């Protein structure tokens, strides 16, 4: 995979503002957010209706996210703050 394949890119969708707001409120009430809920729905749709290759893509996405999280804090050393001028 190229390094361009290793990022989660924003995916714009057109949604009426009133629907987006109500959906955000429902997600808040469920203790989640729109991103997590949409990803869960996508995974469910692929699991239920996808072919073997598409289901394998879900596994590959899980691995990509696990790899990305492994590179994040606390595994990544903290940057030391610059010293204040003396």
C-alpha cells in the first residue's frame, strides 16, 4: 500500500442540516458520535450483504486502525517542550 492508503480521509456527504443535527443528538443520547455510528453501520452492511472480498476489507481496515493506534500515544514518546529563554 502507498502511504496515501494509510490515512483516514474525510468523506463529504450531503445531509440536510436539520437531519445532521437530530442524528448528532440521537448519537449523543446513545453515548456515541456520528463517526463511530456511521462506521458501525458500514461494517454491519458489509458483514450482512458483502462478498468475501468486501468482508476481507473490513478485516484489513481493522488491522490498519490497530496499527495506527499502536503508533499513537502512549507508545509514542512525548515531545520535550522547548526550554524557556533564560
